[in-house]
């Protein structure tokens, strides 16, 4: 990886923001209606009453204060509690490709590249709009890129896994440069009627360009010193929605067809897994944790991030050492660590080391050591 670099990043932010107060007001209205509609069952003890949420609970549990979404009215309507994104004709650009293209144009500009400089497109994200044709090929066509494209899904680690795949292909001579896009419409798979998770996700798209380090044109390029990937099967974060649902109609609409997780188990199991992998990766590259100027961690939960940063650095991190974008963007799955990198990397100097890390469903962990060029 010594000769590979991330030469530019891009970000698309949806036009609508939802504060915790707005989300809680909608959720609590749903809860009151639900409990009233099932008053008899609740009174008899055959059904448990739903508990209301609060902004204070959300911030304490996650650090999240707001999120961006592609549709606000449907999410906040207690009778709908779901984004409303109309289907488009096959001749029109899909919504997932649209936001990927917006982030991609931003990344190309940052890398001082044009579509003619790119030979491949990867769309790496947690939820793909369709099985085929690949969203990546649609993005490739929309940008006018000659070459190849394909989709990949490793949930919250899709971006870092995509980064390694892109770097490997450029290093092998299969492409001069590859554009990796991470369009995440997480509101589409979130159960807004579940108190434990209704606040977690937001929508966004990120993108970045991977090319040989000796070809970069940009002023904020980062050498990919080393990458390391790890997966370990777990059911603690799961979404069972898929093409086989129609073959088992008894399960259609069940809660497991949306995002579900065992949050406490995830916290207990993922934090040591991530911390140990980062420390081993740094050690194998003879880089002391104290040499890291910045940690761009997956943005899922502020408590997880603070604990991981503490384990890696051996002390409490300063705010600028492990930047948090959760308060504004919430959890944006694979895009979260890229947002942190996009917004908090330009101030570092040539030779500075940073660490980009993703973790989530799978379980999956992606560890990337970067050095400012």
C-alpha cells in the first residue's frame, strides 16, 4: 500500500435536518396513539405499554443531537413514520445514484481529477436500492467514466473495505484511479417506532478517489500506509429484508425486516475487537499510538468512540484528536468515518499520521493507517 493514496474526498448532505426534539415529538405522538388503541390489552397485562422517548435520553445514549434525511415529512408523520421517496422511471437516475454522483463530483474536484482520469467506480454502502443493474455502473454512466463499476456491501465497514479493494486494484494495474462512493439512505431501513433505535441513523453520501501516490494533484492527499480488515459473524446487528421475503409471506412486515440490534452486546463485543485490531495493526507497522495525530472513527455512538480512542491512545483523547460528527449527522453507517475525515483532515501537516476506522454489522472492522503527503 506504500504507493497508494486517497487524493480527494466528497460529501453530499441532504436538504432536511431533524432535531431530537422534532423526532421525539413525533415518536411520542405515535406512542400515545398506540397505547390508547391497545388500552384494553395493556390494562389486562397481555401487552406492554410503549414508553415515550426524550431528547435527553438520546444524547446520553448516543451523543446524537440531529440528523439529515432525504424526506422529513414522512418520518415525522406519526401515521407514517417512514421516509416517502417516490419510485422513479427506469429512464431516470435513481435516488441512491443521484446522491452518490453529488458526493463524487465533490471528491473529483478535491482530487483535481476529471471523469476521464478514473477507470473504476465502486459503490460501497450498507443498503443498495436494487440488486441490478449495479448502482456503481449507473454512477459510472452518469459521470461519463469509461471502465468498470460494481457494488459491494459490508454494512458499516463498506467504505474502508472499498478503500482496500480500490487500492489493491490500482496497485495491481487494473486502474489508474478508482472512485469509491458511499451513498447511505439509512432512514429507509430504520424502525422509527422503536424507542431504542428510532434516533440512530441519518442520510448522507460520501466519496473518495484512490490513486497512485506519485500521481496525486491535490493539496490534501493521504498515503495509504497499510490496511487491515476483519470480520466475525454475529446476529447482534441484523436486517432480514431481501428478495426472498416474497417466498415467505408470513414474515413480510415483521420488525426484523428493518434494522434491529442488541445494543449492549454490540458495545461489549465490538469495542475490544476494534481496539485490539487497531493496536495490533499499528504495532505491525512500527507506529506508536502516540504518533497518531487524529483518529477518524466510525460514527455510531459517542460512548463507543471515546472508549476506543482511550484504549488506543492510553489516555482520554482531546476533542480534536477523535473528531465527532454524530451530533450533526447521527450514524450514517459506512459514510460516518469518511465524513469525519473529510471535515477534519485538511489542517494536518505533511508527515502526520492518522487512523481511519470503521466497525459494525457482521461484525466487521476496517483499519486504515494514513500519512499526510
